[in-house]
């Protein structure tokens, strides 16, 4: 009797699961097109929201759109050193003319930044002034001249930080190998 009840419950679960299949929900606007990030595209057709730069707003401005990221990190973790160095190269498109690019940054320091035009051959690197706004964790990168709308740039930021120990973000950990030796490793 108990065996029959278990088999019956399994059958009911299978039948119930079969009737609850996921269904594709079609977008309401059939004119939407998936954006590919392998090549530069003009984002001028995207409706932008009004920027709210109040101190309680943590959203980034709409004046730039990232196209791709290339992140390189260096550690000396095998010696137990928690400090790391990094470089990020961000290909971006300027949507609205601006002289400031705003990013989120957390638990990193010692920033240096420069930017190079992707629209001009043999473009010179432009150094940027770096300001950190700790409350909103904004990294403000400012140029002495404006970046024109509908232009493409490569932003390069060098920075340092410390590996975390709480298993969050970029952190350091250890394990004991088969020979009983402690191995130190880092994770993202």
C-alpha cells in the first residue's frame, strides 16, 4: 500500500510538472532588435531617461554606453599578498556630448585614466582627471574638452586594490593539497 502511494505521488508530480511547461512570452513590440556587441552600433534610437544627478541617485548617467570590456588583473597571491593591480579597457560610445564619464567603482584605489578616440587614426591618448565620490561609489573621469555625441572611444583605467577575505568579489582563499601543503588561490 505504501509503495503504491509513493508511486502514485511520483506519477502525479510528473504529470503536474509536464503541464507546467515554460511558455515563451513574446515581446509586445515586434520591432525590437537584439543588439550585438561585436561591432559598433549607433545607439541614437534608444530612448534615454532624464538624468537625475541628485545625491540619492545611484544610477549612472545616460551620456555613454559601454560596448566591451577587457579586464587584466595581476596578483602575487601565491606569496599570500592581498594587493592586486588591474587595468580595464572599456570601448564605449558617447551618446550625448559630455566632458565627464561616470562609472561605478568599489574597493579599488590609485586610479589613473586616459582615453583614445576610435574614430580617428593615430589618435593621441588624452589624460583624464579622476575623482571618486564615495557615497555613490562613482568614479568620475573628466576631460578638459568635450566628447562629441556619436563618437567611439577606448577608455583605459589602471588601479590597485586588495583581495577580500569574505569570499565576495575578488577574494583570496586557501586549501590543503594532497601532500598537506597549504595552497593560496584567488577567485572572482
